[in-house]
C-alpha cells in the first residue's frame, strides 16, 4: 500500500494552525501589554511633570530645585538626578493671540515655569527585538499676581474749617472733627473684606457673593457705622457720631471698591483669608465723599487774612468716575483705577482803592480724572516676601483760568467752561478793565511707580506729579494775565489815568492773593483725597493665587 507524501498529508492541520495562531496572539498580546504599559507610564510622567510645574511656579527662583524634588518623590527621577530634566522660568502673557508665543522663556517678570522630562520607557516583552523608546512630557504652569492698591487717598488736613464744611456737604451729615480726630481716623486700619462683611450685616445679608454686595448702594451713615464696628478708641467714637447723624447720601459700593476675581468669594468667607487689602478709615470716608450722590455743587463763603480781600466764595462740583473707576481695587495686570473729575469756582472781591474801586476776580479750575493701572507684578518669594508691583500712573490734567462758570457748567462736565474775558473793574463812567488768562497742565505719557517688597510692607505712598506743574498755580496765572483797560470820558486826555498805570496797580493788588487762593484750592481738593496735577498711589499687597496649567 502506497503511503501518502508529507506534503500532501492533511492530518493534524488544525493543530498546526492553532499553534501558529497561538504564537501570533501571544506576540500581539505582548506588544499590546507593552503599548499599554508605555501609555500608562507616559500618563504618569505627564501627571508628575504637571505637578512639578504647578509647584515650581509658586517660587520661580527655586523652580529647578522644586521640580526635581517633586519628580523624585513621584519616582520619575532618581534622588539628586536631573537626567532628562529641563526647567525654564519665564513670563506668561495670556493676552497674546498666538498660543505658542504666550510663554516666553527668560522674559521677566517671572510668573511661569516650564518643566520637560524625557527618559527611556520600560518594555516587558519587546526587548528581544526592539530598544526601549523615548517618552517625554511637558508642562507649563503660571500664576497671576493679584495687586491690591488705592488711588488718590492722601490724608485730609484742616484748613480753617474748610474740610469739615466740605465733608459735611458731601457726606450729607454734620462733620465737626478736630486735628486729633483726623489723626485717629488716618491711623485706624480696616481690612476691606471685614468692612464688606460688616456692611452686609447691617443690610441683613447672610448669603451671596461679594459681587452681589458691590452692586448695591449704601448710605454714608451706614458706611461710617460699618467702620465704627471695626475700630476702637477715638476713631470708633468719631465714626459712631457720623453714623448716628443720619443715613447721609448714597454711594455705589462698586465704585468705591473693585475686587476683581476675589468678588466671587462668598460673603463672610474671605474676611479672614488674608487677601491683603486694607485702608484707613479716613481714606474710605474721603473716597465715599467724592462718590456720594449728594448736591451736584457745594457753595461756601470763606474768610482769609488778606487786607484787600473783601469776600471769597468757593463752589465745588464733583463728577462720577469714568467706567472702571473706583478708589480701591484688587486685580491682575491691566486693572485700572480712576478718580472723579472735579471743578472749582472761586469768586473773589477785592477792595480796589481810590483808582480802581472794587475788583471782582472770578476763577475756575478744571481737574480731570487721574488714572492708575497695574503694569507688572511679581509673586511673594523668600527674597521679596511681599512681592513687587509697578503701577503706570497718569495724573489728572488741569486748567486754571480767569472766567465765569455758570451753575449748569459747574455740575455738568459735558459743558465747557468759558474762556471769555471778564470785567474785573467797572467804575461807572470812568474805567473798565477786562481780564483774561489761562494756565493749562497736561500729562500725556504715563509715569511708572515701582513698589518694592519693603515699600509694600511699610505702606509707602508714592506720588506721581505732572512734570510741568508750576509751584504756585495761581501766581503763574496772574503772571500770564492780560489786562485790557478801557478808560472812559476825558480822563485819558487830561493824563490823569494811563492804561499802563491801571494794569500795574491791578497786578500789584492781585499778587498777595495768589498764596491764599493756592491754599484754598489745595484744602478743598485735599478733603477729597486729590491733589493739583498729582496722584497718590499705595500698594497694599500682592497675592498670588494657586498656579494653573497653561500649556
């Protein structure tokens, strides 16, 4: 019997196919196990790198040390080893449109850290025919410094009762404070969130966010009452007196304080959180006075120790700050504070003597809003425990002129004051003198104020001054005056009066008045926390929120 050949034998073919399939399945399974292991290892590495970047971003100066420590603890690096590790500090700017260009290695101020790690992966089965592949992970984390700062909060000073009278009118209550009272209010420091919590308690609000409270309005009496509960001694007694004299005028709380992202905290949750904005009770009172919706204009009759001065009237108009205004704020780079526009009208009457008779001198001052913006900030670090900040400031431009200002123009900042010559002297049938003059100061380029960690810790206040402001504003105006005498009748033909003589006598009469008018203007503006052609800035704190992954 003929035996079948080996190649034609079909017996056992299933066993051979099964063996081949089992071998192929084993190889595929081994590859799948290695691929899954590499994927899991890659995810673990990415998680470790992200954690290292987030941790290192809290202190960029020690970024490499911190990143290595975190990766070693995660068993992604051997202790004290930096093999395959790259750590770079730089600046992250979220406003750049190109996402890939937002992180700039080496750029300052440092607010971001990039961590890269590369190493060989582990293979369990494929090592017999393949070398372990390189796996890599990259993470970028950034922090956003939150700067708390205030604008225009200079200390009010007493000036013959002027400040008391102005604050009484603006706050809608009776203010009778002496120098010790002002000093106590200036030294009484209040935390912003504690103040808001106290204000919410007065309103009976126990839930919601700080942003909800900022959208409300409060009477100046309620503001004084909330401050009284946070102070003691003389300051508490003064504030309690103010609170007890009535509700006063209303203030939009959101125009007084701007909290930025911190406004999303629940009411009562941030008061003890150390968010880092505090101010004096006097700062807040003067800010509330400037923003209160009381009379659109305030008129005062003042006295001055100038022999030739018969009468001096002052009228004040305060406008609302532009959108984005406020006096205190917390926010990142780009946060803006603006003060309100202010107008002053002065009407002086002088005893002119035998030649000039009575002299009337109307003046007006336009003080535009001042602006301050966070230009840069760095987070607290061991070298700078309070962080640093730079504020770009544009002092308010001003114009002082001889001219009449109507009541509507005083209270409506959309109406331009008059620059027409005014009749200062009018001796019927004998003499008329017209005066005109203008001093204008403007600051177009922002002035940068830098605050070191020591400045912030010491509550240092810096002032940005318009660089061209004269030392005596009214005196400079008087030097630029144009007097136009108009001599009536036959007096000129008889050589009894000359235009030059009239002009010289008028200017000699006005010169002693310059210092008095400068003090009057400074005192009125000081009660509102403002200055002529200058703006005061104080950085209260720099706080960095938890770092977040940005790449």
